[in-house]
């Protein structure tokens, strides 16, 4: 299977091509907080050239659907949908939370993983995976205190942009997490690997926001229509 994976959900602009038949991987990841819209398409072009593969040779296009930056999610999902439409291939959405957890569960599926992504205002986007990848807590937004409580039921490893926030608020006398990894974005190659294993679903990828945007319309400032 040949998969193009895209991630612009958090603090990186990333793409990878996985060819499971040939055992080849081409990937590139640029750390960035803003500017995904300008960087993504040239980056995809470089990765496809590195893989020496035309778009119509792909079997699937995968993209992280969040939670994450509202703008970043829309950039990645729009690109994945556009490429899928032009190439006549299916597009798959994978959560940022699952992409974060995947390499840790693959390395050791007997120890759980807590994924915490900074949602600002002392909250995180949270998902808890138990042994074997079993979902202990479904994706949700949680206060730091609630997230620490969920993680303290471990032993767990904590990963994501909110990992340090949980570690710094750890409850005294609770067993410490086995690992705290505050990496700023998931490994793009694992987004591709999850896409290879994914079952096909109806419809294209849709954003997983988990909360309303901070920016709200200024109703009081609207001008009356004529």
C-alpha cells in the first residue's frame, strides 16, 4: 500500500509517503507554529519527489484531524481532500491523539499512554490509552486537575504539548509517570502507519475540535443591513 500522510495540526508542518510493498519511507517535518498554509504544498511536492511517486500511484491520503490549531487543521484537511479528489483516491482522517500514542503503544503495549495537548486556559485535550491500546478515557477537553487525576491511575507515560503541564501539577505521593515527553507534534510516519491499518469509512476527514474557537463574532459591532 502507498500512503501520503499529512499533519498540520500542531507545531509542525509534516508529510510522509509510505510504500509498504517496497518498504520505503520518504518524509519531511518542519517545526512551525504558523505558516502551514504557505509551507504545506511545497513540502508535499518535495516528499513526493523524494519518493519518486506520482499522485495517482497513491492508494490513500491520510491527515490528522485534531484536536489542535483550528487554522492548522483546516489547512491539512483541505489539502488532503483536494489531493484525494484530484487523484481519485480515498482520504482518511486520524486523530492527533491516536497519532501521538501509536509509537509508544507499539514499543510497549503493556503500559498505558496519556496524551495531553495544550488547549490553553489551563486545559488540555486528553485521551487515555490503557494496556493493549484500550481506550480508558475518550477524547475530551479537561482541566489540568482532572487530567492529572486521570493520569495518576497509571502507571502511564504522558506525551504531547501538554505533558509538562500535567507533570508540573502532579499530585504529591502519587507514583510518578514513567515518561514525560512534551514533543510538539506527532511522528508523521506513524500517521502513515495508522492509515495503512485503518478501515475505510464513508465520507472524508472532518476536524475534531473538542471545543468552540476562542474568537467569537462581535454581534454588538455588526452593522445593520440596508
